[in-house]
C-alpha cells in the first residue's frame, strides 16, 4: 500500500473511535513510526507492505488511542514552548495553557538579569527548562516529589541541554523551603483539581497521575501551603507565579494576600480564561 492509504486507514480508525482531532493525531502517529514528514512521504509515493511491522505498529497505536490512552504517552514525547519533552505514564502532560505562565515570566524580566529561581511541582520540567533557555543569567532549581516524574525531569534537562538543577523533594515540607533563600522568583503549576473535578475527568486525563492533579476538596491545598511555607524563601520584592484553575483567582488572591503578598496580578490564557496569578513578597 501507499503511505496515503495507511493514513486513510488510521484516520478512519481514530474518527470511528470518537477522536475529535483524528486528522492531526493520525499524522502524529505515522510520522512517529516512519520518522519522516507525512507530506514528504505522500509526495514520494512511499510504499509499505501490509505486513510491514511499521504498519502494525501504527494500528496498535491507533487502537490504544481510541481506548483512551493519551496521544502524548503513546508517542512518548511532546512539544512545549518550541522544545521537546519526554512524557509517559506517571508524569503530567505539558499543556499549551501552561505556556501562559512562561510567557508572563519572560515579559517581566530582562534576559540578561541575574536571577535565582525555583520551580515547584516540576513534573517534566517544562516550565523551568523553557524559561531558563530564554534567560542568560538564571540559577534555576526544579523540585519534584514523584520518583517517576523526577526521572522525566532529569531526562528533559539533559535532552534540552538545560542548566536547571533538579531536586527530588516535597515542596509541602518546610524543611525543603528552608534549603532556599533570597529567591527572585518562584514558579509553580501545582495540583488544583477539586474532588468534583476528579470525579468527572475526561477519560484520557484519568491516565495521568492523581498526585499531579488533585489539589484537595476545593483544589486549593497546595496554594495555601506553598504561600505559607515558601514566602520566606523569597527576597523582599521577589515574585511568586502560579498556574491556576478556572474561577480560582479570587480564592487564591485572598490566600496570597493573607500570606504577605501584594500587587496581585491575574493573567488570562489565549482563550481568555484566567490562567496565571502572581504576587510580590512584602
């Protein structure tokens, strides 16, 4: 068969399986298996036999996808802020929403400023790695509790030739925060889904680690503890920047004010949803 026929077959499997972005995902699967651009293969009228192992692999991947397994886990990698990141079961998948936080930090600081920064709940490391690659004089530390996610953090630092320093640790332990002082910036995309959110997860999201999603009954546990525990690790005038869930901005603003932060700013994502909140340490 020609590669175009294989593309049609995978597209049909995904479409019939209820995958909304079946066109895009079928291309991702075939390009991942054949390691070539789909349009180059179609133009060259690339042929592959029906018993080609690569054809079978494409079909297996398509089947896993319609079973609900996230495309990112199937591919084992995903792009974030123009950079490649390894992903898999046990680590949160980087999302475009989180690029709002990266954009915001990079608009606040000059690329040549000397900065000391820490990222909490780092997962793949997409936030600190993406920011560090755009700043020239930053000392950036990334902290992750899960040993599985931590392995991805370490791999992604190496993959992107990043200077981010990884730490295996619990950001909710005061002893962890005491290891850092004089910070210019703290960034974090903590777990923020509520109990109700967890009971109504999309099927593919249910494959992601609960520890990276669940933020307590009201979704705010990590914000309360981080603001309390990490406030003194920031220098006076230092900034904390969180990703937040939809409609959480008022509650988190209150938490930040109660813990000695001022100049609260709320930043929407590309869809107009308030996605990032920042505050200055007094």
